């Protein structure tokens, strides 16, 4: 990774400069490195950074992203929890249905709505897969 871009990204993350972070990630032009940088900052103490990171992680696949999403379900920020639910749904992580079911009791109404919708989609996908495998 170009060291200068990485150093500038570190500074931008420290300053919570989302516009600069977005521009530098585009300049980086390497999806695997971008994913690793995002994962590195998923636990940022800054809520804006967390929301930004989780919304960007939606575009990536892999166990590392799933693990971040599972952790994100417990985050205090509702935007992070919603993004985590969306990531789990997009990647069709059926093993996380119990965690999604737990999100149905979330204190935030929108989080509960996203969890219910994702559970319904995963249930439909699972049913379709089972019917296809029996045919």
C-alpha cells in the first residue's frame, strides 16, 4: 500500500475527516487493502467513524467482515447495528439468525424493523435453497 496514502488515512481517521477518508480510499484503489483498513477502524471510539466504516463494509465479503458485523450488532450506535444487520443479510449468514432474532428486542424501533426484514429475507432464501436441493 502506498505509505503516503496510508499515513494520510491514519490522520484522517484520527481527525474523523470522513470526506478525506472517502477520497483517500478511492485513491487507494485496492479493495482488499481498503477492507483491511476499514476493519482496523471498526472499533473506533468515534461514532461517526464507526457508522462510516460499517456502511462501507457492506460492500465487502468474508469471514472477517461477518465477524465485524456480529460484533456490530452489540454496538451502542443504532446506525452501526442496522449496518451490521444489513451485512449479515447481504452475505446470507444463516448461522446468525439467533443474533438477528435477539435484535428484534432492540431498544431502537428501526433496528427491530431491519432485523425483522432481514430475518424474513433469510427465511425465504433458506426455504428456496431447500426446495432447490430437493428438486
